[in-house]
C-alpha cells in the first residue's frame, strides 16, 4: 500500500513539474512575443512565426538543471494551445492600434471607406501623431482622383491634352475634409517640431501635406502657379528630412516628381523654372521615383504608377506593361491598372 502511495505521489509530482515547465516556457515565449509586438506594432506575421516556432520546441531537453523530463507530443500540443489562449487574451490590445500600411493598401485598392476607418482608428490610438491625419487626407484626395478619373494615363501622355484639360468640378465636402485633415496634420507636426526639429515623422507629415496640396491644386483646380509653390515647399522639406534620415525613402517622391514633371518641359521653360529654384533634372527624377517604387513604405504603388506613365511617354511599353501588371495583380479591385494595361496590350 505504501509503495502504491509513493508511486502515486511520484506520478503527481511529475505531472505538476511538467505543467510548471510548460507554463514557464509559455510565459517566457509570451514575453518575447510581446516585445516583438511592441517593435512591429502588432504585426500578424510576427505572431504567426512565434507560434510556429513554439510548436516545434524540443521540450525533451532539460527545463531546469536538475530536471530530465521527456514531454510527449500531446504535452507539446497542449503547450501550443496554452500559448494560443494567452495570445487571444492579449489580442484586443494589439488590435486597437491599426497599421497605417493596411490603410494605404485599402486606399490603393479603392476601398476608401475601409481606409478612412483604419486611419481614424489610428488617430484615436495615436492622437498626437500627424501621420494619421495626413494619411486620411490622402484617402480623400485619391477618392476624388478616382471619381474624376484624374489618374488615367491619356491625360499625361500628351502634353497638349494635359494643357487643354478643363477645370474639374470638385466635391466641396471632400475639399472641406481634405483641408481640415491637412490643417490638423500641420498643427500636430508643428507642435512636434517645436519640441524636436529633427522629428522625422513630423517632417514626413509636412512633406506629404504639401505634396497633397500640390496635387489637388494642379490636377483638380488647375492652379499651376499655386501647385508649383506647394511642390517646392514639399521638396525642400523632403531634402531636410533625407539629410536627417536617408532611409525615409517615401520622401524621394517629392524630389522625383518635381525633377521629372518640370524636367519634361522644353529647354527655355526649364531655364526659367531653374531661376525660381525649381529642380528640372528629368533623368534624376526617374531615378528618385525608382527609389520610392522599390523601397518606399507608403507611396511605392503611386511611384510605380508615375513610372508607368513616364515609360508610356517615352514609348517604353515593355516597362509600362510590367509595372501596370504588377499593380493590377497586387490591387485587383482597382480597375485603373487593368484598364491602363488593356490600352497597351
């Protein structure tokens, strides 16, 4: 009878030790995952890799210096489920801070309602970050571009067609929202820069805000002089940002757009523009747009569209097809890309 009791106690001890070891490993992995979430802002990719890594842990090795436990497949599966439960409990906190990248992908795929919802959730979670507001402004601008068919290539390929374009009729409600969000982004960025003149997020928000104003003035209101002023301001801010952090590749869009668009003019016009401080190196503009297309975080798809238009202007249909096909595959709900692709097939 005593032997049976001893065996029962030993078995119970082994079970308790096994469970404690599993909880320890789970908790350690959970802490590591939490750190990863902090650095990646809740990336689902990170959580999936952690979970897969945990499921492959070799728990037959010692958990403590004196323990020599062999954990069965069932125990490993139980550990994985335990970790998954802990992750589910923590998930609402991570989900409350949406990813700006997701909002931009929604915008490029013409899901403007979804993009606005994502950006507004970001604003609520990051009230002092101007990027939430300037990103929301971008979604308003691109929704107007889509409604008014602004980005169709035939407008840009022929210079005479572009010059003869008629002034569009904008939606006053969209204009009001655009102006309101840009003003809020400017206010937050200015406050951040007053504390730290090298705040790269605030500087990039300023770059984007003036870039959006430039696009609206030129492509919707046909105010070319005003557009040129916004363009130069955005480019100067981009240069300031890149001097601090050369890896903020999206900022190259302002430099590339100015160089390419103004560099495409005739030589006498380029000379006059250069006297105003404008940049007019067309080839350098192409190279700068390529940097954004290859390395940009938020603006890469837009840079690729601009490069496709540039290729069509240069009669390089192969490059244009490649760029448009990639965009059509990546954003299947945006029919602009497939429509442009069908024109040159």
